[in-house]
C-alpha cells in the first residue's frame, strides 16, 4: 500500500516515528511529508532513514516529477499526525501553501487526521467547525486522546497512540476499498486463533497455553495484504485487530461448526487455533466438589473431531480451489523429531501447507517471537521463518499469496 504520512508541527511529532515504523514493518511504502514547523521537532534525516524514501516539504523540489500532483494521485491513503489546529484549518479552507496541503487537495483516496493540540485549542469553536467541515467531506478525523499534555496540563488533545492510529488507518482502507495491486485483494481469508476450552463443570475446563498472538498477527497480515478477513477466535490473551470480522467461540465443537460454515465462502482457510484433542465425556452441571467422604473423580475423555482434516475433505469433495493451511505444534520424543512428526501429519491431514512449531514450556505459547518451518503438500523445499510473530505472519501470508497466484489463479 502506498501511504503518504503528513507530519504537523507539534511536540507529538516524535511519536509519529513509531507510527511510521508500524507502517513500514507491515510492508507499506511510505512517503513522509513534514511541514516546515515539524522539522523543528524531528529532522528530515530521521524520516528518510525510517521510511527509506527521500523527504521534502517544498513544491519546488523535483519539479520535473510534479510531486504536488503525483503524490496525492498515487497515494492509497493519506495520514496526517499530529494534525495541529493550524493544519486542520488550512485543510478545511483548501489552502495549498506547502507540499502537504497541496497533496491533500490532490488526494483521490481516503484521508485520516489524528489531531493533537492543547485542550482549549481543540475545544475552540473554530477548530470544531473545521473538523466538522472536513468530516462532512468524507475525511476521517479521529478524536484526540485525553491525558498529559505539554507542561503540567492534562485533558483532551493528546495524540492517540501510534498503534491506535495504525489500526484506524488500516480499518479505513478496508472500509473504503482495497487497492487491486495488493496480493490478496479480492480474496476472503478465514483464520482460527487462540485455544479452545472444554468445560468440566461451570468453573473448570481443559485448555492449553495458546495466547492467540500468532493467529491475530496472521489476521492483521492478511488484512494488510488486501484480504477480507474473518477471525474465528477461541480464548485469546490479545485483542483482535481492527478491520476484521470477529467470531468468538469457546469449544472445539463450536469452532468446528463455525469454521465449516465460514470455509464455504473463503478462498483461504488457516487453522492456527490450538484445538483440544479431547473433551470430557460428561460435563457436570454443578461444581465438582472435593470431599473427604468420596473417591476422587475419574474424568473420561472423548476425542474431538479433526477439524483441519474435515475442512480438507469438504474442500476436495466440492472440487474447490480453496487453499487450506494448517498449524502443527509438535514436540519430539524417542520415536521421532519434530519434523518427522510434522511430515506425517501433513500427509494425514491433506492440507496444502503446514506451519510447524516446536513447542515447549518456554517456546511459542504466549511468547512474542516464533520460529516455524512451512511444509508443502506439493513437495516444495521446507521454508523457515523466525522473528516476531508479526514477522512470521508476514512470511506465511506472503507464501499463501504466492501459492494462490501459482496454483489457484484468479478466475
């Protein structure tokens, strides 16, 4: 995605460096346009180093490229942060006094402003009128956060956190249309995440250590690649990303029902959830008591359905070109190592790709980093990926897009 990031001349400009990094790490091409005042807070060299693109705020640089026209035309999204009272006023009145305001006038895609200023400036009738004018034209103006401002003052006017601006920007792109050049534009991706919980009684359950972090990262990466994303979430320790459809489930049987229904309308299905292999044969309607005059309870388990295998079977029976991706959390033992167990699972499940984790007490579950190997049913060489779970998700989604374009081209 091609993003123009306008930076206003406020003290909060330093926080926008983190927003820029979020955009670039998600794979977006970002051109930064600071105002002249903004360069007094953060220098041009910082923006160039973080974006990897040249930075200017003058309409007289690179005149042969007609940048004041081209940047607005080509941008898939324009984000302005911090949007000062001055910038909001100039945008509302259609001024074109520098490269940023020229670009805003030429914008053909969505525009998002993230205001930051003192409380009195934000609440002033002139600023509120300018915000209303911009919103009436279809521009998105976020509400500022409340909190500590410059000096000892506190109140509404604080720049929203970079993560909040990032999520709002990506959600805006989903709402206003996805550029056709994104690798998963026009595709629907259903992803399961988190860990299922199988109730023993109204209080207790059988569960696992999954936090949902990897599934959430996959959903965000698929969204950023242009897909319409449906996230089927069992228990998760992290929130779902903005711009995706969220369906909450608890048990493996609930997950199976939702995934089978959602898969019927999906180009890609990714089973990243940690699904319980077993569930109690009977669920007590009341809390199981610990009593001295009775024997300890014996819990009988029954096998849960193999959702991944069933999804593949339904796909194959329908003759669909759907891509099915599984995840395997494995540990080695005296009978085999992680990869040998994973290769056997790939044959048994029949999915197109299998993403393999080596799990353990301090590995993968609940951690921020991951290391995986991607196996292919077609026999391609195993592909390794490691780093943050966002890094791993980006590699997996890139592989998914590559497999779709190679094996299952658009119709």
